[in-house]
């Protein structure tokens, strides 16, 4: 099984460049590389019909985010990972363990 490379990742800020939702922008919540689609906020809104249940006694038409083809989005801004400092801590028995500490602004 080959891995499909993508120009966007989860958390990136993207803009829709073609299709019915052109011009809208938002963050990517999920990338589906096998289907070549991305799901994000502020893009495609889909109406999902829900049947009657205890939660919805009369049924409901819910609006939720739908996936968009990966070729229809353009990267605006990469998500910046919050990097911490790596430190080694000595454990009993002579073993060491790597831990990551959050950086504090001073």
C-alpha cells in the first residue's frame, strides 16, 4: 500500500480555491489520504437527516462539516507546533528516560 503525499496537514489554515465553496477558509480537522479529501471547519456544510431517537424525539436535520477534495484547497498558514525542551531523567536501576517539558515564557 503506497502512501499518498499531501500538501496540507491537520491543523493548517486553508482556503477553498474552486467549487461551490470558493473563497471560504478555515482550519483542517481531518485528512483522508486514501480518498484524497480533507475535512475542515468553514468549508462545505452538509445536511444530515437523523431519524427519531431518544435524543431527537421528532427527528432532526443536522448541519455538519463535509469533506472537500484536496486539490480544491490552498494552504494559507501552517500550524506552528509548540516545541518543548527535551530532558533526560534518571530512573532507578540506572535507566534514563526522555521527557518533554513545556517552555515557559520569561
